[in-house]
C-alpha cells in the first residue's frame, strides 16, 4: 500500500495498492493551491511511482466525484491511460472533465455499481454505498490475496439522505464478521465530537428563511452539493418561487443530477437567468455559485453589481449554505461587505444563522461506529492534515478493537501479509503544480511561491530551485534586480553568497517550509542591501520546486 | 467628526474631532496588510486631512495600547509632531515604539488618568476606565460646545478583571443622566449573542491543563494579553513550574507589566531561556510568542526545531491561548502540523479544548448595556468591517433609545449641532503602505498588490496605477514581459489596449476591489496572448495605488 497524496494534506487523494505485478489506484484528486502557490491553478500528486511501473497499473477506482478525488484525472490520464472505474454519477462528472481537456474519446470509463463485485487481476472489489454531501458515493472493499483492505472514501453515516439511498450498514457489518485486514478511514472531522447531522437536517431552517424572505432570494452552495440543491429546489417550489441557475459548475451539476434522477423538478420550475427580471422579486430564487468569494465567481461579480443577470437589490436575501474553507475568510468577508453595501441581507454560517449547512464527513461517533462494525486488524487514518491523522490514530487506538494503528504518510510503502503490516521504504511523492489555462500544462517543473511588492526603490528577486523530494537546493541562487541599481556585478555576487549562506544555515525542515525559508532569505538580504546601498528595495524570494 | 480609519475595516483606527480651528485625534492605529498587499509590512491611514490642517491639530488621544490603535503613531508623528495623551500603560508601549524609530526624544507624551478631566482648547476630556484584553484601557468622554461625544474605545464589561481594576459603570451611568450627544461604540463582536466571559473565566481550564501536563508546557498568547500572561504565571507558580519568556514582544510586554505593577512575580519564578535545559521538563513553563503561525516567530521556529532555547520534545504540551485571526488559518495549521510531527500535544481553540481563550470585545448584551446606560441622542458604530457596522446600527436602532443611528465610513464628514448630526462631504482617506524595515519608509506612494508566478513560458506584468481616492486609473497601462517573447512592440501595444479595454469595462466598485480587477485583467490578457503566441506566460497584474 502506497499513499501518493492526501495523507498529511487536504486534497489530491491518491493511493496505490500493489500485489506483485498488479497495481490499482484509489482516487486521483487535485488540491487547490495554497497562498504561497499563487499563479498556480491546481496541484496534483506526483505519480512518478505509477509511471515507473506503467505496465503494472491496471485501473483507477474512484470513490466519489469531488475534485479532491477526481480532479487530477485529466493530468494523470494524459500520462497514463488506464481504465477508470466509478459509479454512474461520479463518471458523469469525470466525462465532463475529460471532455473539457479533450481526453474523453480515448478514455475507458467503466461503471461500477454499489453491491456488485468485480475483479481486477488479483484484486476483487466490492463497492459499498456510503453517504456524503455528494450523491452516489462508495467505500471500496478490496479483497486481496492477504485479506480485505477497506477504504471508506469520504463518508458520514446519514440515516435520512434526501435522495433516499441509504448508507449500507449491513455490508460493513458483514465484512466485519468475515474479517477485515485493514481499514482506511476519512479523518476530516476527527476533531468533532458526536454525530454529523443528516443532510436533511438543514431543511427546517432553510424553510424558515424561504418563508421569511420578502424579495429575491439568492441561494449559494457548493455546486456538487446535490442534496442541498435538491432541498433548495423543493423549498423554492413549496414557496412559489421560480428557480434560475447561475454559474457554470452549478449548471453542470444540476443537469447531471436531473439526467440521473437525483432531481425530479416540477415542470416550469426552472427559468433562464434572462427571465429573472420578469419575475416579481418574491417569486424567484436564484441559485448562484461562489460561496467561497472566488473573485470571478457569479456571486462575487453580482456583489459588485457586475453580473448580467444577477442583480442584487436592497432588501434581497443572500444565503450562503456552506462553510468557510480555511484560507478563504478574507475573500468571503470582502464579498459579504460588498453585499451589505448593496443592502442585501446576508445569511452565512457564522454561528448565529441556525443550521444552514452540515458537513459531509462523519464525526467521532461515526468513525467509532465504522471501526466497531468493521473490526479491522489494522487501521490507517487517511484524508487529512498530519494532526488529523494523528488524532484519528489515537481515537482508533483508544477503542480496544484494532490490533495495530499505523500512521502512514504520502510516499510510505506499507507491506502486508496475512498477519503483519510493516513499513518498508519510501517512493517519490510530491506536488505537481499546473496552470490549467485551457489545457493541462505542468508549470514546466517550475513552481513559484511568492509574494510581490515593488517600489521606487526597486525589486530584488533571489531565485532558488529546491528539489521537493530531497529538499536539496539545486542551483546557485540567481539574483534578478530591477529598478533599483545599475546591474552591479559585485552586488549581485555578494547577494548570491548571502542567500547561499542563509540556505546553508537552514535545516531541511525549514527549507521544506517555504514561508520560513523565504522570510529568512528576505531578512538576510534586506539587511545586506540596506547596508551596502542605503536603499530598501523590495525583496521577493522565488522558490522553484523541481 | 471625521473618521480617518477603522470604519469599514479592522485596524488603523483613527478619528478626528474638529471644532472650528481645533482638531483632536482619537487613536492612531495600523493595520496588518491583506494577502494582496504582500511585501508591505504595515498599513496606516492616510492623514492628508490632518496634514492640510496641520496648525489646527492639538493632540492625539489614545484609548489603549493595541497596535490597531497606536501602531500608526511613528508614521503620523514623523509627519505631524503633536502631543500624545494616553494612560500610563499605553504610553509605556508608545515609548518603546517611538524609541525604536528614534522619535522618542522629540515626542511629547502626556499621561492621562481615568477619572481625571483635562482640557484641550474647546474640548474637555474625561477618560473612563473600561476593561479589555489589555490593561489600562479607557473610553473617552469628550465634552464639546454642542454636547458630549463618547468614544468607548475597545471594551468588554469584565466584572472580574484579573488586575482588579473594575469597569467604571458609574461614570457611564452618570454621563447618561447628564445627556450624551453621540456614542461611538466598538462593533467587533456585534455578531455574538450574550455576554463575553471575563478574562478570569479561562483560569479553571488553564489550571486543569497545567495540572495534567507531564512534560514541558509551552504557553503562547498574544503578547499584549497582560491578563492572560498574569493568569499563566500564577498557574505556573502554583504548579511548581519556573517560567522562561521567549519572544521579543512578549518580553517587552512582561517587563512593562512588571514595572507598572500588573505582574507581581514571586522571587525566582522567571528564569532565562538558557536555563530551560537545566530544569526538569515538568518544572518549566515556556511563555513563547507566535500564536498566529507567523513564519519568523519563536514558536514557528521552535516547531521546525530551529530555536536556540525552545526545544519541543515528544510529550511536551503546546497551548495556544488565543484565537485564529481570519486569514492566518493556513499558517497556524501548518505550524500545528509541525508541532504534531514532533509529537507535541497541541491544545488550541478548535471548539473542543474548553475555555482557553476569551475575546476582549463585548458581545451584544454588553453593547446594549452601554447604550442603555448612556442613552445617547446619536449612535455611530465604529471599529469593524462594513457588515459589523451595519449589524451594530441595526442592534442600536432596535432598542428604542437612540434618536438617530448613523452609519459612517472613513472620510465621511459629520457635522453636529446640539440637535442635529448631518453628513456633509468627504475628505481624503485611504491606506498608506509602509515597508517598516528599520525606519518608516512609505513605499513611495506605490503599493503593489499582487501574486506571482513564473515559468519557462515567461511572465507578463501589466502595471496600472489607480488613484485610491477617486478610483480613476491614472496611467496608460504599462506592460513588462520577461522570459517569454523577444520584446515585440506590437504585442506590447496590443496588450496595453486589452488592459485598457478591461479597465474601461469595469465599474468603479470593481476597480476598488483589486482581487477582482486583477483577475479580469489576467483573464483577458491570457486569452489574447495565448491566441497570438500559443504560449501561456504567467500573468501578474500589478496595481500601484497612488
């Protein structure tokens, strides 16, 4: 078992299972870049290991259709064209994504059905229906020559999902009875005590909001939240509001959900965005994308009155039925400020709005429930930052059920036989940064994480290349200076030496934390340049990951 | 009344009160830059209005010693040297700050005492003791020829502050009896129902943590949280732990607090950081700065094992007795992940840690209590983003006490007589960005907000200058291209036109939101350049505020 992404970070979930000359891959996700990775559109896992073992890779299996599980597919398939297995809904998302990248014609997409077992070389795979914020999600029970490896995928135990497709507790109980070698479980909400409420739990509060809204209602949720979209549309219908859908991803999701029977919409409920102005304000609900304040989203544009169809007027209500993804606070609050200036009533999940959003991931008791049902010999937390994995490992160890809890990180190789699980070495892993503009171009092995600042005092860019895998600095630092001093060879040389010295005096861990290493370079160089030139150019260390 | 900062944003609080030819200024704060302002160290309010009326400015009055109230002083005093009034503790902070900028010798610092009225031209000022996370904080009751203007400063109604200096409810009641023209009140926690707990409320849970910790205890809080520092030190003493203080700001705060009698430490409690290694792990508490994961803070460095004295070993406890300031999530979580990898036990305010932190700002009931006591004729919410001001205005209007609630923003001029308050025009306001490296240099009127990204495909920097006050674009866009195409005049000219067109098609509101305008420029330019050259250079719009 070799995790290639998602163990020690949120996003880019990807895990390889190998038995002799056969490899299967579970999920192929992307990650949205951190602030330091500005300019980069998406981040995907380094799949060198799969490419080195190209002929052995038999398939990619998808647990569900969220971007952190399928978003890396275009990039991975363009490197490694293997069959992709997923449920009907998941594949519908994948199709759209591959079509966009002109990869669909050559793709081999194979539907899997919950409860229907199939074989891939030495592996026999049983998808099991689980519940989550998205629909048609599965866990994967993978029967291997040494026992069952059970991957939960993302899940919560929702006993009343709006689509009426229940969590398959029986299948997990049955597996537990037969014996499970290893359980891999979603760590996202390990910090939350109790149970996560059902997707249906938001309905009463949303119903209230629909009832109280006097003018236009703008409803925003994650575009993949099919349950939420369904509830909103049912409520719109109940309260006599037509529904307009604004935003490409929301449009796409709604269309797929309708095609596959997850949304059964009354005739005439949906109107075109162009028809909004023909409706009385209290007769329309605008489903609009952009809960995270993304600068180009429909809602952000509407917030500054720059959307063709979405006009937010005084007294309108804007409901953000979503959570704040960490890191997006400022963008979201800025958008809310714009909305408030338009005198819209903004309802968001600030702790006072009532239950307008629920998580898609199981809380502590659901994690315990699963461990109790499955009774695995080995337990491995997946899907989380390091601190989540660690907390999850503690939770599992504290139950007295599991024989051994293993804290695995990206790149670790874990070898199983029927009785043991032993770490044995590491493979290459890492993050590949992609500028997605139209097609899928890796940012030519170059990743720049930086902040920028110019002044009349000019700018100095120390550029270093760090090997992401080894942490080694691979070049003599380059120094680019602009608008600050006539190219002065001595100054450049000295600056280069300063940076080199800073690097030499930094630990591997520091060099792996770009925020720290850049701050160190910035400080050291600043001091030197100020002393030499009495000027204060803006110093902008650039790190290229290679 | 002319707010110059802090009404419509968190930070850089600054407000002018003018009567004919006399101006007094309340607070002179800074703001920490947003992500888009990277490279900039601090942001201070544009004080053009004060400079234009230089001879009229009589004094700056400080409500308390937090950076968002005093941090702009070095910059403002270097432009405008006027007397500064503050309480003893506040002035101690100010002294350190001015000394650092070599401005102390020329500064005129005058202590004010809670309850002791003094006169400045037509104004007579009564400082009133309030409670907050910091000590020695005051509200200011300013008697003017048309009535009393009461500015709360930052406050909560803490009935059991650890320093034993109570909130002066009587003074506010007395003012209410005599009649208050206008109340300006802290909006920070207007979203929180109920009352904010006392600073003393964290003690039981912190006591538990001290009792349960077996090895070293690293205690981190905001360096200005004197109450918190006091409680931590009392607990360290109670549990037989020596205290080492690491971090310059924490050191400074502790020293001032000790000098002024806010900390009464038992002989021998404090040890030098160098003595940590001589103590048994269960006999030491390390007070360390860096709750926000700032890359160069002591705690961040300790987290990657790069601090001379702070070594975090397996089994040590790290307690973050603080909140997560929005925008800092990723840095904090990254630091926590590093700490977890060292097998430290990290306790932070994640909702499960118990009461380890309380806010310094009053919640809704405290805001209502103040309005009820003071019964002002006019009410103006201050200190908050626009949405806070608005919510606060609604809260006040809903009480049936205030005659008129006024939503004021930076730069608005509000004219009073005994019976009316009328908005009349605007003055220049805005944000001035400062690179603080050593001395105080304004980033020569140039502010660059940008994100950066380079690749083998090169880089294109469209540079525009926006007049912050008018929102007008002041230059023909400049285009810098590097590593991407041989300087091609036609391409540059066309790119310039593209950017100009994007600007022409954008509203003033969009142009004021740099995130949006940059994204638009980036998208339009990207499309054009890809079409023309089939290449995908990284496009990095640069906006200079002038």
